[in-house]
């Protein structure tokens, strides 16, 4: 099963409502994925700074004095915002690799969820509405967001197996379906320098998009190329700092619906995810075509 929602705002006046709208959309997909949930939200960025989103199964001890340790290690001020089992550390953009190395060396139980100038990623095991409440999604603002509710059918119910997956700066991907050639593709991507945290096929899909964009493609081009290289059945919703993309495989057996107005573009696994969006009665609503890339960018 699994449920996907996505919202890309064209109208800046809606940005304070992004979290509330996304939370409502995600809540409608609980029965499609009751095991775990997650979301990526693209909010304000600070020039020269990067956000590193972290998760820990023991946040009280792992996040204690973390800011001081990182600040001392990189020789620069950092800020740490705690949210339940997650923390967002804001660091100089040039120090991201050093920060990752410090975390991995001194606190190995911390997982790095995502890195970017505007992206924050939160995901946990649990019923999706409860996950949203734990991280106060409804209170967040931003330009676009992607969410996922998971029904684990091929692997254990774990935080790291939840979506979204982020494998590149300000990039993330959620997925409904199954890739059949992910093991071979993972080996190829590892050979070309990509790294993986899980055995989940969705992480391979995310890494593939990152790999193609590292070669100079934009998001739309990377999604188009994936139709040649990925086997299986899948619906992808992908985010970058400035972009939002949707792709279904050539068979398109997984449900999907989209809506667009002059204020937003929205995606849902089912139409009921969209019914409370403002102005939905006047929106253009359609089922995305198989093997067709839909791509919006600021």
C-alpha cells in the first residue's frame, strides 16, 4: 500500500500554512500506511548555513552537549533545535562534511536524516497522525513539503526504513511500489561513490536521482532518465531546494492524483488527500500519466 502526499506552493502567502495543510493531507493516508510515517519540509534558509537533521533512539543522551562538541570540533558557532527524537543542527555550509565526521565518530547511534540549506526531514515508527503531532508538523511553514505513510511489506518496521530518503543536498524522495533491479543498481552506485544507510529499494531510487543530478541533470532530466534505468513499478515524488517532481512507471499500477491552481500544485495517492486544500473546487485535477515526468521549479 503506502500513501504519498506532496504540496508545492506557488503563492508565498500560503507558506505559513504549509505544515497545517500537509498534516491534514498526511492524516488522510493513515490507512494506506499505519506502520510509520515521515515528511520533508522546505523552510527558510540562512545564507552560508546548512541544516543537518539528526535522529536518535536515545535523544536525551545523544543530543546532550552535542552543540558544544560540534562547535569545538569545527571552530565555529552552531545552533541545535530539539524535536522529540530529532534535532536540527545549523552549521556553516562549508563545515557540513566535518560535522558529519564528528557525529559518526563520537555518537554512532545518531542517524543523519538529511542535509541542506532549507530541508528538514522527520520520520518515525508509529501511526502517521501521531508522528505529525510529535514533530509539530502543523506549526511548520515553508515553500513545499512531501510526506509518506508506510505499510511495510518487504522489510521490518523501522525508523530508517521509513520515508522520505535523502541522499543529496536538499534532495529527498518518497516512493510507492517496488524496484526489481535495486540490488544491481546499488552496486553500481556504490562503485560510483554513493553510500547507503539501509537495504530499502527506495533509498536506491533516491540515490539514483542524486547521482544523475550530480552529473549535471536537473530534476526533470534525472526523472526522465530513470525510466530507462529503473525496473519495477513505482510512483516517485521528489523534492529539491527549488523543485518538485512526480513520476509513475510505464505500467502505473499504483494510484495517484494531482491538482493544480495558481496557488499550488498538490499530489496525493488518493483524491481524499486533496479535498481540504483551499480552492480545490476550482483546481485542475487529473491522474498523472504513466512514464510522464511532471516537474515544477522556482
